[in-house]
C-alpha cells in the first residue's frame, strides 16, 4: 500500500473516532441543557412555598441571596450552551479534516471513492440548505426549538428576579439579555463565519 495513503487512512479513522466522541458529548450536553431548563421551571413553581426557609435569612439580605441564586442559574445555563457549542465546533473541525483527507485519498487513487464528508455531509449541513420544497431539515427545527427553549429558560429566570428580587431586576435583565444575545450570536457566527474559516484553514 502507498505509504502516504496508509498515513491518510490512519488519520481518517482517527478523525472519525474523535468525531464520534464529540457527537456523543454533544448529545449528552444537549440532554443536560433540557434537564437544566426543566429544573429551572420546576423551581419557579416551588419558590413561593419556600418562604419559611427564606425567613431564616435577614430581610435585608433576602433579595441579594435570591439574586445570587438566579445569577448562578443563568451562569449554569450559559456554561451548558457554551459547552455544547464547543462540542459542535470540534465536530466541525474533525468533519472538515476528514473531508480534506477524503479529497487527498481520491486524488491518490485517481477516482472518487470517499465522498461522505467531502460532498454529502458538506451539502446536507450547508447553511444554504434549509428546505427542499415542503420539507424542512430536521436539524433546522431542532435549532429553532432549542433556541426557544434557551430563551424561555432565561425569561423564567428574569421573571423570578422580577418577583423575588425587584430591587436588582433591571440590572439582572440587562446583563442576562446581553449575555443571551451574545451566546446566540456566537452560534450563528460559528455556522456562518467559523465554518468558512475552518475550511480555508484546514485545506491549506
């Protein structure tokens, strides 16, 4: 076997294995995010019944304590979102590299044998391909509902801040809204600017 071809096949398998690891990690983190959102919503329902426990905290510190709780909840949400984004990024890196290797192997063999990452996945996951006639890509629907889920969870935290920590409500909402917009923008930037940058970088 051609020595260069053997090296490429070995790296191709490595990229596929690493991509599988990050794909599993991505799915786990997505599940954690949904669980987190469920917990936040559940807590919003039981907070009013915790008046006895809150009474043990001096009145002047109750709002600060609850603000800290809501802030921690927001930070956990942003961490889960960022961690999931990191897994998606690594999947792109390995997928693009696998596509480049497929192209190199095809050039060595003189015919197009490997096309999965190079052509098929590259086309199917292209931001330009959103729907075909009346069929919408399932991944697009998942993204829409995930974003709505994320925003809804943030809204619940802001609402809890309004109810239980009104003195700091405005500051909390402004900071959380800015961070939410920033994280959502990073997802769109990764899928638009980031992917093109990775293709240009890895194909060199």
